[in-house]
């Protein structure tokens, strides 16, 4: 029986990063992966392919609608969807091969198959050929990620009624697309198909989009999406989907109750969230505790109630984000190697990769109000930013929230081009407990979009120069 210091089950961002960091620290490491390729949901059917399609569809729309304004004359672009999907597949292949290279480089032993924890320190790997390999280890890390959440009574066939997986492989642009859920995944994939020609209607149970994000940001972003052609049915729920010949008939009711209406669609995308993936791991037999939402319960060091079994990423509580899983993977690897691993959950950025992007780090206004924290707000619009005006990309703003007494930055929220890049100087500032004055007095290159971040920090004390 092969023996290891650590076996990681799952090679998504949390799993493979955990394995690599542990190997760097001298541990003998193996990984177990049920797919034929490494990278988990994120690299294979999630973050990476969706970003490739978001990028390609954005350029398609720019060529069709924005080039002429800049004096660039080109014929109207035509869509070769098969080729665009090939572009996406290349991005996936490049990234998964990159992880494969890193696994080999760090001398990590891979086992392809379905892993089951048969006892503390024991893992059985069932291969597709019917054989089972028994492994032993000092520690096990569960990094199995998450699966799509499903609507009761609505079957996902990944052709007409699709999850995010099927939405990345549609063979033609739907005439009418109904997106169930106004969260990050639904809005991103809705953006892809809206740019490529679909009529997009988003049905959301709550009375707002982007649950959990700053409400001011969510309201402004909804207006931007409506200008782009999105239709929203907020405070509504989908109660049934019926196939009608080549199309679909979708029953929608008010969330509070009332008469149903019927919407027609070619494709329905169910994007109501994700749930931890722990099936088949043998956790029930081992007595590993799960919370009411099916997440693995861990202590501050990511260990479960069963000694030697740890869990990270989407399988445990917290935001279901690849970078959160990565940081947890590093932390648990360092703890296992006798170091001091730690994750600061107050400074985990979140990004919506639409156009414009939405990015957030730290507390929202709603969270600060609920906690009774006195705060100050500084806002600056990209309409007043020189680079944004020069590029005709003026939608959105930067919003800085600072403690009223200490001026410590508690949260930053951005709508704008490349917001996902801009947010990170704020994250670094917050890691060091920085103030809005620290940010306001840091010299920013001109002309750049990042100047809007500085100006928003200046606006906390009502001393913005360009507004």
C-alpha cells in the first residue's frame, strides 16, 4: 500500500494549490481526481471557459457597435460560434495542462478515479477500469468543490434546460434565453449570450440582483444591464418548465404568491447557486459532521471532527470562490507542515466579469449598518476620470467605506472597466489596516482608471479634486 504525508481529494484551485504548497514544504503528497484532467470545475467547466467566452463576446460586440465611433471602419462582424467555442476550449486545455505540469514539477503523485475515505488515514481510489487502489496517509484534505443547485421539479438536460455547464456549450445562439437567478453566474453567462444576439430575461426570487453585494452597486449595475438589453423579473420565481415543440414554456409566479404568467424561451439557464459536493466520500460512515447546508464542519485549522481529515474551499462555509479555496489550501498545507497558516476572511475580493465589471472587497453599507458601525462614504464616478472619458468607458463608479472614527478602510466597491484589477490595491491596503487618507495620499499615474480609486478615497473627506 502506497503511503503519503498528505492526500488531497480534488484538484480544483483549492486542491492543487494545497498539494503544491505542501510539496514545497517537504511533504510527500498525492492527489485524487475523478476527471480525466486536473483543475476541477473552475478550469474545466467554470471560471476559465466562461471568461474566454466573456472576452470573445465582448470583442464581438465592440466590433459591431463601438469601432465606428473611434474611426475604425470594418464590415459588420459575423459569428462563427463553433470557432468561438474552439477558442474557449483552447483556454481550458492550456490551463489544465498547466496544472498537470505543476503536479509533475512538484513530484506530486496523481491518482485518477473516485476517492472514498474508508477510515482516518485511508483512501480508496476507484478507477474507470474497475480496479481499486488503496492508499494510506497521515492527513486527508477534502477539496471536492461544489455542484450546481437545482430547482425542484425542473430537470436539467444541458441542452434546453441548462446549468452553467450546458450554457458554455450551446450549439447555437438562443433566440430567447431565460436566466433563473440574478447572481454572478447568471449575469455573466447571460451577458455572453446577450452580446451574441439572444434576448435575455432574468428571473430572480429576491427584489434585487447580486445578493450579498452592496445594494447601491447592485441598483446601479441593474440599470446598466437594462440599458444593454437585459430584462428583469425581480421578486419572481420559476415554478415550471414545459417543452413545447422546439421551445420551452416557463411558468413564473410572484415570489410572494399570486397569478402565474407564461414566458416563452428557447433555452432556460438555471443559475440559482451551488451546493457542496461531498457525495461518495464516505463522510456519513466516518461520522464527519456536516452543517444544515451540507457543508463540512471544520475548526479554525480546517480540521473536521475526525482527526486527520481536513476540508477547504466550496466544501466548507464561506464564499464559493476559487481564490478563497486557494488561500485555504495554502493555509492548511502550512499548518500540516508546522507553520502558521491563516486566511483573512475580511479581505476576500469578489468580481463579476461582465462589461463593465463589478468588484467588491470588505463590508457593504448594509453590513456596516446592521453591525452598528459608524462609517463615512467616498464616491467617484468614472465619468469624471480622464482615462475613462478618453476611452469612452465612463459607466460606473468607485465607492470607499471608511470607519468614521479611525478612517480605516472597511470596504471598497467598484463598477467599471477592469474593476476586477482595480480592486486589488484596495485589498492590499486593507490587509495592512490602511486608511482612506493613506489611499488618497498615494500617488497614482495619470491618466489611469486607478485615479478614480484615489479620488473616491479623497471624497471620504470631501476633498475630491475632479468632482
